[in-house]
C-alpha cells in the first residue's frame, strides 16, 4: 500500500465515489477499499481489495487515517447476513486507529411516514426486517460514540438518482436508458399518479415474480415507501453545513448526459487491431 492516507472510504458505489470526489476537490489523500481492488477512479487514487468484515484487515488498511467512511451496501438479498459484520469491521478499524467514522444510512429505521416528514429526532419504528436491522446498526454506532470509543457522524438519505445510480437506484437503469431511447420505462409502482411513458409494476406481479427472485422478495416489504408521501426534512443539515439538494433540472441533465455517454461507448465500434 502507498503512504498512509488521511481518509479511507469503504465502498465504491455511488456514495463512496461521490465522497471521493468531494475529498479530492479539497486536495485530500484518499484510499478506497472494496472487494475487487478496482474502481473507475483517477490513476493516482489507491484502491485496495479486501473484506471489510475482517477487523484485522480493516485496521491495517486504515492505519494512519484521520477519518474512515462506511458507504458499503451489500446485495439487497443479503443485507441481514452481511451488513452487520461489514459495519462492525469499519467501526473496529476506526476505534483501533483513533479515527473518526462517517456512516451513510437510509431512513428504513423510521418505518412508515404516517403523514409526517422524516427528521433525525424521529423515533425508530421500523416494521420491516431491513428497517429493524438499520435501527440496530445505528444504535451500535451511536452507543460507540456516546461511550467515547469513536467519534461518529451519520448521514441519512432516502432513495436517490444520479449519474452513478445504476442498478441500485429505482430511477436508474430502469428509467434513463428507456427515456433516452424514447421507449417505455418499467418501474416499481411510483404511487398512484399518472406518469408519461412509465409502466408501473403492480404489486401482484411483483409477488408472483418474487417466488423465484430473492431480491424482489426483499423489495416487497419496502413497498410501503410508495404508498403515501415520503418526505425527508433536510433543513438541519442545510442550516448547519450549507448542504442542499441538487436542483432537479440540473440533476436530470447530468444524469441523462452520463447515460448517453455510457450508451455511446457501449455501442461504439471496436478500433482494436486484429
């Protein structure tokens, strides 16, 4: 490994790479960690392969770091089996090296909106297995923080879309390629409102498909998110840190541009010599 970085990011999905971008803009030294040891990043950014569930590995790979970031996201169908150990490995590394830990979470732990926006002061009331898991994992981090073992900061967000959303985003690979092609996009029940060029996957069809697809089975328990207004109140982070959502027109334009570039590369003729 190269000289010790000040920041180590576990996970190279959309959140991990966005975190990398922000740190590089500040001129920070960053190391990325994932299972395969490769990612689409600048050549001078180190990417290390390893298992984040192994505390010995995570402690070694974060030695000398000031901040570690937990942006890992195991396959949806394996959350219950894999997620706790992954977080525990990153937490152990932060504690062993005296580093701060920043963890990215969602809002599953709050359960149903019940007509109210989500805020960080809301009680955990998850009725789903994944929501209850999120609650336990959040409590583990906050307990470590309150005990003085590790300084922890947690960010929580709902579903997202963007240039790197891909298959992980409900409004990613299912929507944008079809929009660019002018064809029908198939998405999972975007409430009971009309949407041009969208085909909703009705719950009954999802239940039938879930009989042979474990990922869809896991999705079923989260369908409540599409049954009523689902609003996250970001006023505190906006006031404290000046963080605001990207304007929708800009977000759509950048996402569409990325998909167009990706698709053109995928269909370009090969120029490799025979």
